[in-house]
C-alpha cells in the first residue's frame, strides 16, 4: 500500500497573487468546482482578511465545494484568523493556514520581532485557529532561509499548540533540490513530535526549481505538496500541479507515494485557469503545453508509430488530451451539444446559460465547419468570461477594414452602462484601430502592457484566444476573449479587461507586514 501524498492547490490564493490574476467570486467558484473534479485534497481559496470580496469568495467556495477541504490563509493576528475561521464555517471540511516569518532577515526587517516573540505569536495563532477548526496548518514563512535550530524550535512548539500540517515554504525560491531535501530530512528527524503532523513543501520557482525542490521534499518525508495549475503564482510562480503529479505517477519506481488526482481532468483545469486569469500557457510547457505530446521530427514520429513508448513516457489521453476528433458541426442539435459538453465535464447551471452557449455554437458553426472539443471548451469559457458581475462595458458590434498601403480602420459600438455609443478610429493595424476606437469612448487612462493571441486548434478558421493586460495606477488586470475572428476576440479581451479595471476594490497582500 503506497502512502498518500496530499495535493494542496493554491491557485486561488498564491496563484492569484500574480500581478493581474485577480479573480472574481464567480470565477473562483468555477475554478474550485473544477479543482474538486480534479480531486485535489485541499483548495486554498484565498486570504479572507484581504477585503470583503476575498472573504466572500472563500465563503462561496466553502459552500460550493463538498469533497475537497477548503482552506483560508491568515497572518498570525486576531482579525485574520477570525475572518478565516468565519469564511470556512460552511465547509464540509475547513482548514485555517496561519503563518509568520522565521528567517533572520524577515524577523528583523519586516516583522521587527525577536525570535522569542515569533515563537510566542505562532503558538498563540495556532491555538486561536483551533477555536474554529481542528485542521490547522502552520507555515514558518521564508523557512528556506531560516536557521535550522530556530526552525526546529518553532515547529516543535507549533505542533504542541495543535498544528496538524507543517508547511515549509521556500518563499523566495532560493533553495536547491539537495538542500531542500536535506532540510526535510533534518526537520523530521530532529523534531521530537514530528510524527504528529504532516510535513508539506511550498516552493517558488525563481530559479526554475520549484518542482524539483518539491519532489526532493517528498523523497525526504514530505506528504503534502502545495502547488498551482500552470505554475501560476508570485513572480516566477509556484510548483506546477500538473508536473509534480505526473512526475509522481510516471516515476512510481522512485516515489513510494500516490495522489488521488484524476489526471484526465488536468488539461481542462489548466485551460480554465489560463482562460480566467489571462495567463496563457506556453506551447512547450510540460504536460499542458500545445506541443507537450506533439512529435515533429521524422525520427521521433517513426519511433512513436512503431511503438509509442520509444519516445513517449506518458499517454496524452491520461492528462486529458483528446484525439482532436471532429465532434460537431452546423447540423448538430442542442441535445448533442449539451451531451458532448457534459462528456467534457461542462455543466450548465441554468437553461439560459445553455441557450446562450448554444446560440454562440451555432454562430461559430456557420463560420467554421469542423468543431473540435477544444473549440467547445473555449466557447463555453468565453461565454462565462464575458458575463461579468457589475458589467459596465459590452461589445455590441465591430466593423473593420484593412487595405494595402492604407491605415486600417475600425468602427466600434459599445454598450456602456445601458446606453450605446459608437466611435471610429484608424491605427497601425485593425487591432490597434479597434483598441483606439474603444478608448475614444471609454477614456480609461489605462496602459496596454501585453497583447497576445493563440490558436485553440489548428487551421485559419480556428478559434483564437486573446489576452489583453492593462495597467492603471499600479493595478494590473488581464482580459480574455475568444472568437474565430481574432479582431473580435481582441476587442472582447480589451472590454473584459476594462470591466475588471473599473472594479474599485483594493486588497491587502498577505505577505506585507501587519
Ligand atoms: O511563499 C510563501 O511563503 C507563502 C506563505 C504565505 C505560505 O505563500
Ligand atoms: Zn508562496
């Protein structure tokens, strides 16, 4: 019997700390339900003390999710712990994750606390969290740069105070695999009550070593990994769930542990996260990148055709890649559409949602003959993305023209808080002209930080997915759009970003000093 490795997903918390990856309550609930389908053990849904919006998001995830444990993050202070405790109250299984920094540099420069004060505060925070739930996780922040003797002292006290999971964060991504592995070995061996808690690894990817460090921790006794889909997270991101899970599954000969992840849901979850956050997946990304299972060179293709294991260590189907077969077309009916989407794991909450999506499918089928699973998924996700709460702007129509030797132009009509406005503009290309026409009506004052387009499937009639990143007054948001016409997809992404940037809420960063 293999030991269980707990998969703790923090896409909705640490992932959301990536600039521009902020998610609405509805988006978080949608991702959380998919994470439950993926069968992650724990979903860290957010930092409830950050804002009323974050509190409500964690609360909604706690009510919506039944099988996974729902966790809220809290600094080691009364207000954070009380908010987290309240937010997870409706969960079938709820956890509070409290943390305080333990490295000399963090204690001295950020917290301005002595080591004794840090131990005392950690013990107090854990006991307080236990008033709300028996499932309490403690993290000595910046453990990767903390002194071993002090770490042993604080962790022993934390376990005595009632922490059931001890998470070891390499907060700044400084560790190397052999060091991080040895750290786990030393902690588990030296701390007298280490058998009373599960040890967990939380790695950042600043040196590209987050997955390697997490795996080294598992080899040395860690039984929980904290990770995010697509490796989303602060700076260079966190440990990528899909990579660490597939490494454990593929190299059973090395790791004596198993996860309960339904790996066939990996790709759908990765796509949902990419679409909602606007952080596109690079084509050569392991497991979920478009090229991850593509064989280009003749020698590789020949080998794979003769015997797939010559060049393949995993099966694409095992992580959710379909055979890209044509599933639907112009004559497919509403029932067939609904059934195929159900097979792909997409369920509609209301008849209206199904009808909207079906209408958009029919529009797409008029322009594109062969509709693949990927098209269907993108279409439904785009449908959800464009339907934002507190919508201010909506794209009504767009007409653009391009002519050799002339400046491109675009006529755009927008719905703005109940009224329609139109504007025409020229630009260096149709997308440029479209964005300028939108700005002529909106005057957002935002700066365009990034614009990218990718194809969902092959072919010039494929759906194009676009990301637009806007910055205003230090606030960064990502907008997404999908359409078989990339100019329309771009306009939708721009409008989606504008709706997000006009949302005025401000939230605290959990790792700023209290
Ligand atoms: O990276 C980190 O240290 C964190 C803590 C809040 C656990 O995310
Ligand atoms: Zn982190």
